[in-house]
């Protein structure tokens, strides 16, 4: 299977028995693969970029989500 075009998603990183997962606001779960270090972001909102292959995303960018202004 070939990789898709790059995507940017937002969600929360969670550690599961299968490894790191990105959980989007609607509940969609993506298994994270790649060399991105995410242990310090578990349980926190993140912005994520990568390519989707089946139910996994090969990561190339992961960072804390920026908080939006209440104004």
C-alpha cells in the first residue's frame, strides 16, 4: 500500500497497549509510527503532520497545540 498525501490533524496523544495513538476530537484514533518523540505530550492537545497508511500515520511533525485566544 502506498502512502497518502500529507495531512495535518489535531488531537490528544495517548499511550495504549499497541503504542502511541492520536485521538481526534470526534473520537477517530490513529496509530502513530515514525521517529517523532511524543512521550512528553501524552494526554496533551497536539498538532500533528504525517502521511496516512491504513489506520496508522507516519509522523514527521508533532508539537503542542497552540491555545486559541478567548477574545
